[in-house]
C-alpha cells in the first residue's frame, strides 16, 4: 500500500467508502464526482500507477477489471441500454488519481 494513495487507502478499508463489490483482487465503489447516473470505479487492490506501468504479471488483473465491470453493468441495470468502460492514462489523458482504475459509466435515458 502506498500511504499517500487514496485508492490504496480505500482498498485497505481505511475510509468510509461503501464497496458494491470486492474480492481478493479488486473493489468497486461509486465515483464521488459522477459524470452519469451510474459511475462506478473498478480498482485493483494492487497499486499500479497507470496503464503505462503494467507488467506481464498484471494481465489477469486487467481481464478481471473488465469482467467485473461487465457484471456490475448487469447488477446496475445498464447492460442493455449501454455503458462506457474508460481508463484515463496519465495527466494528458485525464488521469487524476495515479492508481490504475476503470470507470464504468452509463445509465442515461
């Protein structure tokens, strides 16, 4: 855990964040600044700074992030109407928190 990383603190349950899903590898919670009716963050427990910092051993994590996001879209009732999966990479790509995370965004009418 990186002590100054808010997502590491959330994953370690050092905040009051409500998890919608969790397992050994990742957690899912609502974005505090949502850009849609449904805006969830799928976050690996392992601190990976960004997509640019992935190594071969992380391939399973990426697969699981996407698989869990798909399941969360079903549980949130947006799988049929449509949704976005988004990784922001580095400052120029919109990344603000430097702990890898996947945005699940949808729920528009």
